[in-house]
């Protein structure tokens, strides 16, 4: 089974590697519209964030990683600029209320998003008409944006080759709003006065992406967009919360499997994994176990030792040899049972054995005296062997 598993892993790696080498699609840069400040892919926001730092060189750009309600509850600004560039901007009711309060107190809120929350637009008396093309097969052509020349006195047109700029305001509250920019279909950039502050609403965040701003002189488009924002704001905030959470939310709308199967290499790997998984269930799912060998029960070593001693006595009548084996067994018992070193059997050792074995000291001394006599004698009589054996049996019988 291990061999089969290794084979499956090898085939999967081979399929992925082959697809990676042969499919040029995997080598193209990501076109995800993250607009994240550290994203250097075509539709990241690295260039724009750098431009913001240069444009407001007197300020430190504060990164906001909390929802707007939490942010505003901790702030006390009256002349700050808050920047949100995102593919989608969905707001809770609490966030919407906080944004309105933030601007009403004299702050400025710059929003560039393809889908601005409808509740915010309704509150400000605006509406946006969005593109309706199929996102799987979007049209591609040279497309442009421009600014209101009567305000900016700059007739320049800023363009690039990609999905056409279409999102535009089809309803604007003319009493509180001023159109600052447009695309080929209508106004796409307006400023709305609310209380003592301003909303800057922009419907084309792709025009602030790395790809767009690095085309020819398109960086001037960024300068124009922010030309009417506060010259020296109290603070400058960059939204790094709504940007990410709304991007993830829009990504969740896609099927995870469809994203996986989008790339041929990953698709091949997925189907091969599914196939081998099915084969494993059909043929290798049965439990397999090696035969467990029969365990031989532990032998009764005491009985075996007794039989050996009896056999020696009957066969050879070698009392000294029998006594030596009894001594060896006794010393082994002392080492294993009481963890004592039997190399030196002095008085302290004998006292320790008597204490640990719960034996009378005099009988223990007599036993070791008998052992020394036997070890020094050349021969051992039957009476001496029998007496020695009785001493040992008495030692073993006393309970610990």
C-alpha cells in the first residue's frame, strides 16, 4: 500500500510539473483587482500608495485596519482625509452612519470603487450605472478617462488598453455635487458637499491601478483627482480594511472548484487525485495486517533453576558447584530486587540487605558468613549444603 501511495504522489507531481512547463497561462501576472498598497501586480495599489505618500509629504499615511465605525469612534478629526480604493465597497448601517458623521464634521472622504454601496449613494442623492459585460469574457480595447476641462483647464485624455471604462453616475444631486471627471459614457468623478466636509466619489478604481498609472503620463490623472482635496489635512488615512474584506467577499462568490479547474495543470492534478482516490477505495480499502506471531509465555525461571540444581546433585554429586550456583542466584536476586552492588559484601552492605529485605541482622550476617566459608572451602559436605539451602529458603520466605 505504501508503494501504491508513493506512485500516486509521483504521478500527481509529474502531472503538475508537466502542466506548469507546457501551459503559458500560468506564467501571466495576476489580474485580480486588489488595489492593495503592497500589491505590485497590474491591478494592485502599490504605485498609487507611493503617489499618496509623495502628494501628502507633510503627513504620515495612517493605515486603517478596522471597520469605519470603530475607526471613527476612536478619532476626533475635523480636517482629515480618508482614502478608500477598492473593487467593491459594502457598508454596514453603522459604518454608513459613521462615514456621514465623519464628513459632516469637516473631514474629506475619497472613495474610488466599481460598486459603491447603494445605501450611501441613495443618502447622497446619487446613482451609478455599472457595466453589464460577462466577466468571463470582457471586451478589450483602448479606453480613456478625462477631467472636466472647465475646472482643471487640462484637456488631456488618459487612456490604456483594457476593459472599457463604463461605470458612471446617471443621477447626481446638482445642489450639493459638482462633476469633476468623466469617461466616454458620463460623469465618473464627483465631489459632494456634506456638512462642513466633502465626499469625493470615483467609479473607476482601475484608473488608479499600477497598470494605468504607469502608462505614459497617466500619473497626472492621480494628481488631478486629488487636486481639490485638503492641501494640508490634519491626518491622511488609507483604508486597508474595507479594501480587503470586500475583495474577499467578492471572491467568495466564485466557486472554489471553478477557480481550481481554471488552470489546466491544477485540473489534471485534481482529476487524477480523484481517480486514484476511487481506485484506492475499491481495491485498497480493505484492512491489511501482518500475521501476529504467537507469544511464548515467560518461563518459570525459579522452577528451571531448581530442576537444574537437582539434576547436578543427582548426576555429579558436586556439592561445591551446586553451592556456587546457589550463591550466584542469591547475589542476582539481591541486585535485581534491591538494586545493590554485590561486589563488596562488607558490614555496611550486609546491614543494608537486612534492612531492605526486612531480615534480622544476625541471621543475615550468618547467611553471608556461610557464603564466605563456602567460597573459601575446597569441598562442601551434604550437611553444609543442606544448611546453606535452608538459610536461603528462610531468607526468601520472609515477606517484604
